[in-house]
């Protein structure tokens, strides 16, 4: 059961991006990649921002990942929230340039 709540936050995170983009008629294609924290590989899914979105739509799609994670925490056990918080905390360390927040400065 702990394994389920360990993989669920990233799955919900990416699903949030996918559904947000779909709301605007765009489809996100994911590719598997690895980030690194102090040389340790961290598995992750990476996607490119769909073209043709307004500034507000870009913000909505990029932020939908973590928003979805934390909304889901309202309905799931506390272990899920702990993993979601850990995901949020470690994210800047392993995501590098390909992160959900990189689009906010340029919009």
C-alpha cells in the first residue's frame, strides 16, 4: 500500500498537466527521463508546453500538476500528503531547466 501512495503523487501531478491542457484542446505527449540529485538518478516524465496557449493558459497548465497533487491530498491518507510534500520539496533539485516553474518568468 505504501508503494501505491509513493507513485500516486507523480501520476496525479502529470495527469493534472494533461487534463489542464486538454481543457484548452491541447494534448501533451510525455517522455521518460531522469533528473539527478547529487548524482543519484530520479525517474520522471517530461513534456513540452503545447503551442498556441495564452499566458494565462500557460500558467494554468504548468501549475495544474502540483495543484492536482495537493487537492488529491484532501481525499487520501496522510502518507500521500507526506510524499506529495517531499515531491514538491525535491522538485527544484532534480527537474533542472525542464520544470513547471520555468514558464512563469517568461509569461
